[in-house]
């Protein structure tokens, strides 16, 4: 683990971002900038673990692809985001790299928190749509609601 002291002073490429950060850094890359975020709450982690187990079992038993949990980046044209869960279909497994998915996931899941609601429903929603993420789920524990969106 390497120590990271403050945000970088300039814009950087995605490759520089990957070099600058490590798997313990809570950050995403957006338009050349580093965006830091807070650790997930216990409730968030419990929901994420449940979904990862259920979805992972379903996908594995049917040989449909793979389900990955954060921290794992999804590299789109102008961003490197870290959805809470990613599903990558078997036919897209060739886009998997060691620390990120090179291109859109077939499904991205975000568990909404009071701090992330604006990003998840706004910027990320449009970014994922423009980037070709086929399906986007928003799980909102505060409102006890789930929303499901599909491209097209």
C-alpha cells in the first residue's frame, strides 16, 4: 500500500490515475480529475454483499459472465467510475483488465447514499447511458426503493 498525500495538482490521464492510486484509495477519475469519495456505511456494505452473493451465484451457475464488486473500475471514454457492482457478460470478458473493465459493463449497480444521490441520479446516470452501460440499477436504502433502467 502506498501513501497518497492530497489530490494531484493537475489533470491526468487514466493511466496516470491508475499509477497514482492504489486499491485502497477511494477515488474515481472524471474528465482528467480525481474525485474522492467517503467510505461506504455498514448498511451499504450489507446490501452490496447480499446483491453480490445472489447475483454472483446466479451468474456463475448459468455461466453468464462475472459479477465484480467495488473497488473495481469501469473505464468509459471520459471517466473511470467504480460502481458498487458490475456484471460483465461472458461475451465481453475480453475487456477485463487487472484493475478495471475497459468499456461499459452490461449492468452497473449503485447503492445510493445521502452523499452520493446527486451523482448517482445525475452525472453518473447520463455518463453511464452515454458510455453504453446496457442496464443501470439504483438501490436507495433511505427511500426503500429500487429503480431499473435499460438502454434503448
